[in-house]
C-alpha cells in the first residue's frame, strides 16, 4: 500500500496519529514553577488524552450489514466483507468508531468495489 491508496482523511489521520505518538513518547513537557505556600491553588494541569483502541467483535473474512446511520459518509445500507480492521487508524475515535477495509457485496451477492469504511463499533456483528 502506498500513499496514493489512501483518502485525504486517512492521510490526515495518519499524520495526526504520528504527531500524537511522538508527543506521548517525548514525555511531559516543561512543568510550571511551584507556587509558594499560601497562594491560591493552581488550575488543574492539562490531562493528556490516552487513545482508546476500539474492541470489535468482527475480523477479516466476516460479512457485516451496516445501516445508513452506522457508518460515515453513507449512501444507504451496506454489506461489507471485511478484509482488514484498522485499529491503528481508529484509536482516536474514543472506541466508538473503527476503520474497516473491505469489499462491498452487491444485492446479487456478488463482490463489488473495495472500500474503506468508518463504522460504528456498536453496529458490528458478523452475519450468521
């Protein structure tokens, strides 16, 4: 896979992810000076955001049925045969959304186009 296989949003997400990982690896930045006793309490320190890796109940090879409200940039219901789950791109969606790569399945049960999908984790259940 090269950069030309990614959408602009996926490229942006990768750059953001790299920057956040570099910031976390660098450790805490400079600390403010301590206040002398008797002064008012300082404002609470900024809390570093810890990425949440989504936990999904589907894997490569599973087929999922997604309603229009269960994936971003939807244009109707979608049946998708999952090729890959992308937790590396998904960890900044608070565990509620996950990037999937898969092949769309048409109404005639034939494979259609390959597409990346940002799907709601709560809606991911493999077809039986």
